[in-house]
C-alpha cells in the first residue's frame, strides 16, 4: 500500500471510526436496557411537553377562575402528583406564607430555601443537576387572600453537566482515535525507513552481507527493492574487483615462474657459447636450436597470456557467423589430419547425418578451441600411449536446442582428482610446470572462456574404455544462412 493511500485512509478513518464506535456504543445501550425500554423512554421524552401543557392549562384555569380549589388538600395533592409525573412541581403560598411544596421538588432539592425562591423567583434554577424554568402567578383566594403559585418545570432532559462531559468525552475519543491511527500509520512508514537507514549505515561501513528485506509494498517497498538491487550490484562489483585483483596477482606469479625457467635456460646456453663450451659446430647448432625452441615457447606463452587476459576482461570482440558445423568440422579436421599423421596420430571424424546443422559462432575462435583441445590430446597421448594405438575420435551430435561436439582420445585419461580443475587458469595435472611436458596451463582455460562467450558449456570426463573425452555444447542457430567455405576456414 502506498504512503498516499495510507494517509488518505487514515484521514478517512479519523472521521468514520469515531462514528462507528459511537454507533456501536448506542447499540450496546439499546441492547443492555432493551429496545422497548429505550423506545418508551424517548416516547416519554417526546410527549413530556404535551402532557405538561395539559396540566399547566388546567392549573392556569383554576388560578384564574377557581383558586379555592388550591385550599383543598386532595386537589392540591392530585395536581402536585400529576405535575411530578411531568418533571414539574408547584410552590403555593397564601399571604406570603408557603402552604404547599411539591414532593417532587423536595426530593429534587431537599435543602432549598423555598421562601427566598418564592419571594424572589429566578428565571431558571438548578435542582439535582437539572435546570428548571420558573413561572410565578399571583392570584386571589375567594375570601380575598393574596396567593402566589410558583411553577418549576424541568427545562433540560439530561443533567446540565452531561453536555460538557459528553463534548469532552467525544473530543477525547476522537483525539485518541486520531492518535492511535496516526501512530500505526506513522509506524508502518517509519519502521521500514529505519531499516533502510540501518542498511545504509552498514553499507557505509563496508558491510554488504546483510540483505535488505522489502517488508511493505508501495513506495517504501519499491525503495527497499531498489536498495537491495544496489547492494547486490555493489557487492558483485566489489567481489569482481577483488577477484580481478586476485587473478592479477596469480597471473603475475605464474608469468614470473613460467618465464624465469626458459630465460634461465637461454642465458645458460648463451653463456656456454660465449665461454667456448660449445666448441664444435654440432654443439653450437644444438645450443642454437634449444635457444630457438625456448624462445618459441616463451612467445607462445605470451600470446596465450595476452589472449586469456582479453577474454577474462571481456574485451575480445566475437565475429559471429552462421555456419554449418558439420561442414566446418570436416574441413577443419582435414587440415589437422596431415600434421597429426606426422605424429602417428589417427584422426577419425564420425558423421552420423549429412544434413546441415547450423550454429552461430566465430570461426577463428572456434578453431582456436578445437586446436587447443587436439594439442592437449596429442601432448598427453604422446607421453603415455603406444604410437600404434594413438587415436582421436571426433563426433558432432544434434540435440533439441544444442549441438554437442565430442572429442575423445585413446590416452590414459584424466585423473579423477584433476577433472574438476582442468579448465581453471594455470592448472596443470603435471605439477612440475615444465612447458615442454605440462604446457602453459592456459590452453583449456582459453577453451572455456571462448565457449562460454558463445553461450555454450564445456566439460571433460573419462571415456568408458579409457582416454579423455572433451564435450562442447553450443546453441543451435535459428538462421539457416551459411557462409562460404573460404570464410569458414580463414586463418585456420
């Protein structure tokens, strides 16, 4: 719920809730006293002025035309009783002396100074918290005596203090209701803001581990969600920066180690030539060939480091083209087969279907991936496998949404402890870090970066009959337009 709606609802509730509660209170009164009793009470209240008028009319006639009736105790008692039923009473005097005080008045004001009221009648008087109007009528008795009748008639149907008390109660009730509504509405706004303030202070102190929960909807809930998104992105940015820093340190460490060894070897061979140790043409040629090979290894390592750094920083531009992966693999493997046969490697390309199978890929980057995997197979099979049994099997299989490329060799396979890490940067199953036996440790890491840049996945496993199996899973392309063979295999 938005803050605006909450405020509108609180304003409306400040008006409606007191009315509802007061109505409930009145219903409770009806229920407590009974509907008939309450109805009779109000009917009596409504009829009271009419009944009073009847009695007053009769009394007025008697005072003007038949004042002698007031000397009869029976009639006087009757008229006093009838007036008392109408919340009224009569004070009668003869020659200044009080002859009769209504029992109703005595009960209402037992300590009143009736004589003073008779002599100096006020316009209104208060008895027992009720206000009464007074009417004085002077008359003459039949024998010539002077009489005065002072009539007291209840003016208010409720005690006089009920109005201010009721007003004060209503104001207090409305004020309390407003305070409670304001409290609950403000708390529903202030508490989430306080949580956001605490989260902001934690972020200011560098603590990004506490999640910001959106406990409400509306503006504050949206603010909490935006705040949480900011925290997550800020944490990701910091974590990424820390990871880049860690990668940089590890890169420098591995570069220094991988370059130091061949540089030391080159220096040693150069010193051998300078000191005359290579004193024959045969030795000098062997020394120079070794220096050239070490320099070539260093050049290849630097190229791989440069490519991996750009891939890691996502600064390499991919030139995607829609290609038929079956034709692409056929032409690529034909080019590789000649070089592999020189190393006594048999390269087998298994074609299950001849229909085109299209993917969107960068032909040059994909060529680098396949070359790195084949070189890895050749390197490890050459160390542990007999020449007659060195084979590499390549298959392309179509799946529902992807294309699966499987490259399987007949070597010794990959140690189970090494399988989860072989695509990590600088990881070598051969721990001596010798470039001639273990490689740079970046070939398969580059493979992973390029395949993920294509939106695919790569993994390695051991085949059932032994040997390593590399699996490349790439998404199929919905477009069937192909590039020509010349474009597909440029720079292979």
